C-alpha cells in the first residue's frame, strides 16, 4: 500500500505528464517548423511513458489516477488556440512550451517538497521527471 504522500506525488506526476502530453500534441498541430515539431514529438512519447508509469504505480496499490480537471484541460486548449492564432513562429511556440514546462517543474517540485514520507521509488520518479523537464526546457532555448 502506498503512503498518502506517494499517492499525492504520483497524482501530480500523472496530471502534469497528461497535461503536458495533451498540450504538446495540440501545439504540434499549430507549429509549421519541422525541427521543433520533431523535438516536441519526442517529448510526447516521454510524457506518455511517465503518465503510464505513475498510473500503473497507483493501480498496483488499488488507487486510481486523478484525471486533469476538464475545465483545466479546456482552458489550456483555448489558451493554446488563442496564443498561436496570430503567431505560429517557432520562437513564439517554443516560448509557450518553455513557459508550460516551467509551470510543470514548479508543480512537481512543490509536490515533492510537501511530501516528506514518500517512498524512495516515488521520489526518484519525480526527480527523474524534474531532471527531464529541465533538460527539455534547456533544449527549447535553441528555438527561441
């Protein structure tokens, strides 16, 4: 059985990676730059893998992953549509993705810092995602 802190972190990881996956897929459809699109496609696979890992860890303990609230998904979708309607340049899209990535970094770091009794395995998964997100943000800089 997972500790409550494990459940909290895993749900944060799940929601973060799910939101990142959905948003990145939407942005790919708006971005005419093939090099940036390829970079984003690699990220969607990574987000899908992390999302699946968190969901499976929760399920193994009889818990269900908390979905991203539909209103949050809708707001993100509309926000991306509005922000890319007038400017589909690679620099603008990279900036949007960079900002979103940093929001995810903050959410995961906050969750880990608030969850003192989580298992080493859960902390490691969160720290791996944090590290990957930081590398992803660094990689986006070349498109700015």
